[in-house]
């Protein structure tokens, strides 16, 4: 397990365990041992290790938008236990109409506190739809800032391009770690992700959403070069392999 370090001040308590499950799917185990899954795509995810596809029971599922590589396996995963599920209002209503239980909808700029996690839904510059119902309106794409009891603030950007509002995310929510997509074609690429890093003023970034789109496996190396080229040499890039975990924050 790799240990990350927050950039502002010392935090007290157990660390958050972050596990990369490939693409944009991440599992967070909170200091209180609650399991939070963002973008539940494991069984159909070609990057998710076979032994990690069955995530077992989770306490909370967050969905950034309706595309299959993010909405993914929510119906299968939610059958285990009784997780609470967060999505933007329209997508949440669509999921509820298909029989999914435990939905709690919110919208961009909203904040809820669930399972000891303060969850802020942030904008994302991206589209949203569902393959099973292409004519349905399922709202906008989003990201999340997760604030944990140990003081850590982690920004999962969802699928997005860089946008000026990332400066506002820094100003208001001050994440100390950002998970940024950079696979190009369906999200921003490495050069734009470097600009997003500058807007967010974060000291540590985990690259995500690369490795499936043809030619995207080299995204982390290209991102490192792009950071250096715009003077962000002090930003730490944390490249996580699918199945890898790191501990974040804590005493």
C-alpha cells in the first residue's frame, strides 16, 4: 500500500483507503470503515482485475453520469446489502423507475452528509445518457468533492474537460487530491488535465479514465510532461494501477 500525503495541515484520525478499480471506478474506505464506491463499473470493466470485480457489500454508491462505463454495474452491485445511492436528480429518478432502491438525489452545488462523508456535487463539462434508454433525459454530468472525518478532501472529477469553475472548486472546497480524467477523445487529454490542475491548485493528482481508448495508455507520462511544461513541477502525480490501494490523510 502506498501512503499519500495531504498538502494542508495535519489531519487527525485514520487514513482513507483509496483503491483504483480501473478507468474511473474507485473505492474509498472511510476512517469509520464505511465503503464508498464511485462509478460502479467492475464486472464489465476490462481494466478491473478479476479478483476485484466483486466488491461485496458497499455502504454508499456515487454515480457521476449515465454513460455505461460509469453507471455500469450499479444494479448488480446494489443487490448486495442496501447501499445508499447518490446521483443527479434526473438520473436518480430514472434509476428509481427501474426498481433501484436507496436513491438520494441531489444537484450541482448541493451538499449532503451521508455515512460520515460530506459530499458536494460539482459541475462537469460532459454529456450524460443511458444506453438502455437513449431517448431518456437523465440530467447533467457531475463530479464530487468528498470530505472525510480525518479532514481529507478528495475531488473525483467524473468525466470532464477543464473549465473555469475549477477555480471555484479550489476556492470553496479546497481539495487536497484530485482524480482527473485524461484519456482524450471522450474526456480531456493530458495537456488539458495539466491546466485543470493549475486551476484547482492541487498538489497531488491521480490520473484516471485512460487505458481503454486507443492510444491512451501513455496518458500519465504525457500528463507529467505537460505539468512540467507549464511550470507545475512540484505537483505530485500518483499513478495507480487497477487493484492498487493507497492510504490518504490521517495522523
